[in-house]
C-alpha cells in the first residue's frame, strides 16, 4: 500500500519531533541541573549545621510543599528565633550576569552563554508558599536568600539577598533581634513538617510532571 505524504504531513511530523526532543532535552537538562545543585545543597546544609548549632535554629532541607495546582521544592528553610530564612541554592561556575528584576540571568563559560531563571524570582514563589503556610508569622520575619556555591563569579553587582557560601553566615547573623519564642519557633517547624510531602522518588516525579505541564503550556500553540 503506497502512502502519499503531503507537505502538511511532514510539517506535523516535524513539529511533533521537535516537541518530543524538546521535552527530552528539558528533562535531561533538568536532571543535570539537579545533580549540580545537589552538590551545592549538600555544601550549604553542612555549612549551616556548623554555623548555627543549638536550640535557637532548626534546619530543614529538600522541602516539597503544595502550591496551587502542583508542588514547589525548597532547598532549605532555616527556622530560627531571629526569623525564617528560605534559601535557594545555585551551584554554578563561570561568569554570572544578572539583576533583581531581569526574568533570566546569564552564565558565561569560555564564551558560551546560557540563560537560567532569575533565582530571586524562583525563590519568591517559595517565600509566598511559606508565608501562606505560616500565616501567623509577620511577612517581614520571612527572608529570601539565594546562595551561589561553586566557582561562579558575578560580573554584575550582586542583588540584595544574593550571597556566596562564605558570606552566608554573616548575612543571616545581621538579623540579631529575638522575634520568636522557642515555642513559636517549634510550632513553625511542626507546621512545615506536617505540610511537607514525604521525600521520595514519587515526590520528585510528581514535581517534575508539574514542571513539564507548565513547560508544555508555554510551548503549546492553539490550533
């Protein structure tokens, strides 16, 4: 049986192939980014545990919380009597260009440029999620921090709240006023622990599926 292909058929096949390979590339790139960020997250976790011991601080890592129609993953939440710090970790090398308002930032390695989402905007979603969960805590007690680990070097001025690993402790320590009682601090920890999803492969898959749906919706072209 001979099949007569038309130009429309080839266009449909080409568009479908582009979409499939785009999704596969997105997943592969995301997994690579996750591996790199896990290196940074481990470094930040060890650093925070050493820098802020004692009962006035409680560090939580890899927290997945419900957000609207999906989930959001937060690298670290440091709950303390001095405030609550929502921390996004980025493990990059090369030159970094970005400001607080840009949608994307740029990484340059040996002349090769690649863009990544503004981590301040990314962490803003985390901040909003934590604020809704801890609605009994004044919003200005909840602080956003973006930590860059690795060998990345900023070639533009670092925005407020963006630090490297070595200045992280000093940045947090500037908040030195006791604002939460021990009981209220532990209540915050309990509220987050109750709301967080279990750390499992299923959690990662659900979060990845949510991101893929968002990615598809951005790419989808109405007929």
